[in-house]
C-alpha cells in the first residue's frame, strides 16, 4: 500500500498526448477509449479507460507519455474485433491511477481480452483524501459498478464473455481484487498487525486515510464484498493482506494468482503480505509467483533514462518509483515476465471453462 509520488512529473501521467507515432512492426493493434461512468444507486461516478483488440489500421496515437514514463501506441475509438472477449478489470494502488498498468492492458488486449481500468475516488493520484479515501469498502464496489456498466452497455455487451471476468490489482488494488474474490477485512486484526509491524506501508496508508476510525466504518469494512461474476483474481505485490481473516481466505472458491515483488522490501515484505495469502488460501485454487528482481514499483510503466534524476530533483526520495530490484532485471524484462505468467494463468482459466 505504498503511496505513489505526486510530483509535477508524476501528475503529468494524467495527460494523454495526441502526437502520431509509428506502431511497433507486426504488433497487433489495440483499440482505446476513455470513459466516464455516472453514479448510480449509491455507486460513485468513475473515470477510466478501456483497451480492446481491433483490426483497424488508422494512424496510431501515443497515450500516457510524460517526462517520467513511456507511453503506449493505441487506436483511439477504433472498432472492436467481432466475437466475445474475456473481460479483465483493473484496480490501481494507493495514490495511483488507471494508467499505471497500461503496459499490461496493452498486452492483454493484443491477446484478445477487453481490459478496463478506473480511478478510485479518494485514493487516486489527483484525489487522495481521508474524507473520501477512508471508505476502502467502496473500492471493490467501484469495480463491481464498472462490470455492471460494461455488461449492461449495448455498445460493449455483445463483445464481452460475461462468464470469463478477471480482476487484477496492484498494491492496494491487490487488496481490492482479493475482496472481490471473497476475502474479508477485520480492522481489529489490522490494528494488531500495525502495532507489531509499524514499518508496514499498509499501516502508513491506514493512518493517512484514517481508515476504520469510526465503528460504523469497521462494520462496512468487514462486509462481504465478493462479486460472484468474477471468475479469477490476480494480485500484484499487494499490501494490507494481513487484515484479511484466515477463514475468509480459506473459503475463496475462485482461482487466484499471487505475484510478489522478489526484491526485499521491509515496508511490503513478500513473506508477510503475499505470503500471508498463500498460507491461508486453498492450495488447489492458488498459484504463487515470486518475480526475481522486481521491486514494488516495477509494476508501474517503464521509466525514461533520466526519470529517477527528475523525480529526485522534484521531491527527494521519489526516484524509488523508477528503481527495480537489481541491476540484472530491467523493467521491460520484468513486465514481459509478468505478462507471460499472467497469460498462462488466464489461459488455464479459459481452458477450464
């Protein structure tokens, strides 16, 4: 649950450029649209984007380019390929945004998936406040609201395989994904963990957002937020895992892939966060992958060569966003390894259907 830096350069990741640029040779085209979902029946309004396979060959545009991160080449407002495609919904981390796993969305769309990601109000890069963000139970509901909006939308519903929906989350997004799979939060348990491990990033986030300060909030956090439409869940180096009750983890009945950053990190120790999940979830339904050389922020976009210096000059310490676990593994390599593991897991889900 590490906080994403909110420097001038990181905030610029919100901008989408429209400069034409050549696509990579022989790379399948990826359609792209931004969207806003209206609030409905207690659900919050959401902004986000969707990536999808397309056969269009219009001049591509680069999105998400800024002084820190490389962007991706997409076909804005392209026609979606015919057929029904598995749906992947994505949840960003604490202080992140829907662009953070665009690299993964691109790869999944090229493999035939429709991928949608949204900003979670109160815990996103330009909207990080305790007033809104303390309601962590609304994060899983955001994803459920996204699924409903897409599957009810006549423009998207004919192209979605509603029997094959996967949720992927990074950091606090991994917590969100596990909530949707059936894990349940106990703030008393988390309070005890934070007394024992005050160095955890999750404890910093809870304190900053004032999570569970009111008894009524603790009741809402403990509620069952499982979405039975979700076929599988994937966690990318999650935090806040130790607040889940062992009983709820043991009862998860959907396949789960847990990917942990392999580099040592005392603020998000893989043995006590991702490892806690593996300790309690059903072995027959759970896969675990320790990604050697990966740091917590390795699941963010590739950084430009001068990005660490730019970030450090803006806010000392923020250069960590662009640092991976060791010199032998660069971020492009780590992304490709993650993509390979994730696609293999998703292929197993499709084969089992």
